[in-house]
C-alpha cells in the first residue's frame, strides 16, 4: 500500500571521520520524470568505506559531495511525478545507482556509470542524495523493476554489488567447465561466488585474510575451498586444480598481491577480471599474461539492461542475494551499520525499513 509522505525525514551523512550524522531534512517532491521512493533496504558497499566513511578520498566519479549516503537503494514508489512513462505508485524498484545524462555514448550503451557529462552525471549517495534516508528522489530512467519473487534486500544488492559481480562474470563468461578463483570474499566476492555457482561452476576457490569471511563463504556453500592470503596461494590453487590453475579468476580485493595471484593462478587461455577498486598491481606481462595467452578485463558496475537481465535470472535460478546479509539495522542505528562494515567482521550489512526490518 502506498502512503502519503511526511514533510520531514531523516537522512544519514558521512563527515569522513568514521562517523555518521543523522539529520532532519525535507522530503523532496518529484518533478518531471522523477519518483519518490519509500526506502525499504539500503546496503553498504566496500566503496563507501574506502572512499567516504573513513576519509573523503574519492575524486571525480568517486568524489563525495556531502549528500545523503547510500548507493544501493531499493524501495517502493509513493509518488510519481508528471511525465513518468513506465513506473507508477506502488511499484517496487531497484535504483541503478548512477544517474547519467542519457545522451552521451556511454549512457546510450546503458553504462550510465561511465557517463561523460560533467554536469549531468551524478551518483546516488555520492553526488546526489542516496538511500540512507526514509525517502529517496530518483529519476524514472534509473529504475529497474523488482520482480515479486525478490525481496527489497535482494534488490538493494543488485544496485551495485551483484550488478558489478554479474557484469564481470558476463565479460569473462563462466560456465560448468570452469574452476573459478575469487580473491577477496567481501560482499562483492561472495556475490561472484553465488552467481558463478548458479552459472554452473563446480569448483570455486576463495582467498581472503579475514576468517569470518572465509567461514561465511564455506558455510553458505559458496566456495568449495578457501585459502588464507599468502605467498603460496598460486601453488595452492594449482594443487586444487590438477596442477593447471583456474579457467577464470575474479579479483574483488583490490589488494596488489591478490591481484597478481589472480593472474598467475589462472591457467593458459584463461580469463581474469578485476573488480576491486583503487591500489595497484605488479606482474610480468610476458611471463604472467602474454605467454599464457590469457585475457585480463577491467569492469565497472554494469548497465541498466544487464541489471534487468540479472533480476530475471535471480528468479530463474532461485537464488537470493539477501542470503549474504548477516546484519540488519534501522536507520536510527546507521552508525553501528557503517562501523560493522568497516570492521569486516560481517557479510553484507543493511539498513532496513518497514517489513525488511525483521
Ligand atoms: N568494479 C566496480 O564497479 C566495483 C563496484 C563495487 C565495489 N567495487 C570494489 O570491489 C571491492 C570489493 O567490494 P566489497 O564491498 O566486497 O568490499 P570489502 O572491502 O568488504 O571486500 C574486500 C575483501 O578483500 C579482502 N582482502 C584484503 N586483502 C586481501 C588479500 N591480500 N587477499 C585476499 N583478500 C583480501 C578483505 O579482507 C575483504 O574481505 C572494493 O575494492 C570495492 O571498492 C568495485
Ligand atoms: Zn558500490
Ligand atoms: Zn551520459
């Protein structure tokens, strides 16, 4: 059921000192082509911690402009502004978290993430208000319909993490023939594992430094083997794959040593995709890549059409991103939510509203 929005609401801001600030702000009114969402689930991404929460490190597209935080929003439309063409009050929607100009080459491909307009490209939770509030103003063109079979918590993770994981796997192509190595078992790495499994991968190997995350990957049945990060990882992965190495590797750690492991532990003709952001990597192009005929991809979030495809496939595969959520908080406890995600002693951390706050 839809509801009339109040005049004021709470919104969480990140001042950049490992703190959160809950402020009272005015509930926006949707203009032409815009909708107002009642927030239902808003999950925290590793990028929020790396670029905003601890310190405002991000530049350009990762620059935080003092807006309401949260770039994984999912909710229900309570008001649709004039000129909306598809979505209406009552619809359950995921917000593709970057609003682009809509008319540059990247936007026309559906990759609003890499929109080239310096004026119109604004990401929710970075340069325009995001999901850590009672209500969110969104543009209709940024919305993905959430199928009835999926929960709002499933949908929130599609907005960045699962969308990113799915895009990376579609670029390298994963199927039942492949052993998959995942370096970094944070929410993105766990999403890669869940989707790889659904795509048919029979042997999934994960590497992390945190016991909590390695245990979660095994307990949820997402990894068949987990390794503690270390100098022997390449040999250990080969030992687990008849001496060859994996067909596919995905870095979700952004750690330089782990990235090199992902490249080196991939067998000849294999494919690697980097999803982890920031940092650097050092490897020997001839020995580690060229002579093994390997392909290295970079991948940044996803497209609107692939997110539509992803939610459809999540239903077909009967898998739920919500399974990765280990902790739910109300907006009044948003400080605890960010502090926990920053500690790493968790799976996915969510701020929830209404029926999602069980
Ligand atoms: N490419 C994109 O479009 C995109 C989108 C979203 C997030 N990201 C990035 O993806 C990464 C993962 O996101 P997340 O939300 O899971 O964040 P996260 O920080 O929770 O996950 C990173 C994981 O890597 C692990 N790690 C650290 N050092 C390691 C090492 N040496 N070996 C193996 N693992 C190691 C950490 O313990 C942690 O579990 C982050 O860098 C994030 O900024 C990229
Ligand atoms: Zn993100
Ligand atoms: Zn654009």
